[in-house]
C-alpha cells in the first residue's frame, strides 16, 4: 500500500467527512455567486433576468467541460499516488495545468464566434440577444482563466487537499460578492455595467483564485514546475487525462445541455416561465451543494484506494455516500417544497414569475436524491477510469428520459411538463447510476501488467 496516498489509510467515513465538509463551503460559495448574480440582475428588470435564464445553461455547460478537465487531472493524479508513483503524479499535474489552459483558449474562441447561432437555436428573442451578447462576449474571452483555475483545483483534489480547494473557491466567491453590486448596478459613485458587470466580476474572481491556488500548491506534496513537462510523455499523459476528461466533460455538460433544450421548449410558454425556471434553477443549484461537494470529494477517496488495490474501501465509500444522498435529498426537498413562495419573493415581485418559480420547485425537488446518486456515482466511475459508463448513464438520463418526456407532454401540461421531465430524469438516472457503480466497484481493479 502506498504511503504517499493518505486516503488509503484510516476511517472511510472520516475521510468522507473530512474531504466533503471543506468542499461544501467551497461549492456553496461558488453557487452563492449565481444567486447574487440573479439578485442584482433581477434589479435591472425582468428582461435582463430572462436573458440570464438563456445564458445560465450555457455557462453551466462550459463550467461542466472545465469540471471534466479537473476530474481527469484528479483521476490520473490520485491513481498514480495510490500506486506510489509520485514522480508520474507530479509530471501529470504540471501537464494537466497546461492542458487546462489550452482547452480554455480553444473553447473561448469558439464560443465568441458562435454566440448568435447558439442562442438563436435556443429561441432567444431579438429583444434579448443584445443583452446576451453583453454578458457572453467578455465571458468567452475569460474562459482560459476559468479553465486554468479548474485545472489547478484538480491538482489539489487529486492529492486529497479538499481544504485548500475550498480556499480557492472562497477567493473566487468573495471577489464576486464584492464586485457584483459595484459592476452590475453601480455603487460607491461607480456606474454599473449592467448585465456585463456580472461577467467582469466572474473573470476577476477566477484570476484571483488562480493566484491563491498557485500559492497553496507550494505547500502541497505535488508542485507546479512547468519544466517537468520536458520529462513527460505528452502523448501518454494526454491520453490518460483525456480518457477521463473527455467523457467526464461531456457527462457533466449533458445535464446543462438538456436544460438548454428545456429552456428552448419553455420559451413557448412566455418570458415569465423562462425567468421563473432560471431563477429557481439558481436556488436549486445552491440547495444541492452538499451533493455536489460529495461528488467532488468521492473521486480522490475512491481513486487513491483503487490505485492501491483496496476495492473494499472504495465500495464502502460509495455505500456511505449513497445513504447520504438519499437522506439529504429527501430532507432538502421537504424544506423547499414548503418555502417556494418565500424564496421566489427574493428574486422578483412579478406575480407570473413567482407562480412559475413555485411550481417548478413543487415538482422538481423530489428528484434531488436521485440526482445526488447520479453525480456521486459518476465521480466514483471517473476516478476508476470508467468515465465512459458515467457518460452513458448521463446521456440515457437526458436523451432517453428528460427530453422525450418534456417534448411529448408540453402541449397538454404546459410548463409543468418541463418541470416533471427533470423530476423523472433524476429518479431514473439515480437508479441506473446506483446499479452501474455497484457492479463496477464489485469487479475490483484490473491486474497491473
């Protein structure tokens, strides 16, 4: 057993708590940025809030691609440490950071050039397109900064440095908390930039987070020394990261892609439905923070133990995680079911938007436990180099359940069909993911050559 992989020793439940708790604060801080963005943009008007509802699925999809890169880096590092090969782990950590930056440059240029066709496909109206461009153009140019920050977080996560990753996330969030009111609506005698101000605040936050991440990595086991890439097998490292990052990126992006299509379907129900759906989605993202944090922490625990050939510990980690998903998912569903109207008042005073906001929560919340099972199972599958399975079950959830359900029933159920489609997809996806991950973890790691 490797002495370099700290998560291969000690209590599994202790590691789950120790790795997940810091990430809860970090993920909560990041999700709070979405809520604060929605709050200040909502002060600009219902049209701006509707524009953000079109923007939100795209930014989440792009963030998901970044998360895929982060997961790929996390996976190769954690397994290398579990096997006791520190030198290989460090080479891939450095290569992963450069890989993330290059990916951000490519994605940013593509997004900038394809803005109008993309949002045209989503049925954004001519009135909303100028507002969408105001936000998305600077956001697209800032994508390399976002991807590099996520790559550095992958370097920390693979080592089991959950607390340090939470500090990076808090830096990003605090910068946005301070800059949002200044740059969006204006404060302290400074005129706001409107919806574009939210994008400027986001980019500034990612840049500051990179500086903090580089400083924290200096005290970690693996260091950032770009010169080590000279000794790195670029082809092998690219293949190792991409074998996980590619499927994981698409797996993470599939859900927001599905939400983008649902938003386009919902557009036929009016701007109030789109605005309510988008604002409630921001709240929902915050409500499932502990599940998202667990899905982020499970990778290092399962990956290190899988690399150390301790499949029994990997299975125990998944078992306790599944129990948490079921318990927390049910509890938070009850809370939001009874408080939907109260939260709606926080975002808007438009009665039509409030009605859609409350209806969405009343239906969708009962799928949170299933959603948690899905994303945590995907985190475990990515860690053991079974990202293809995670991609497949995510695709089944969206393309065989969510979208057909919403499309077929929209004419009769209206906006409720879209909300119910998400519920059914989460329940089906969670059941499938639980079955797949248990079968994989029971098989044990492949024998080394």
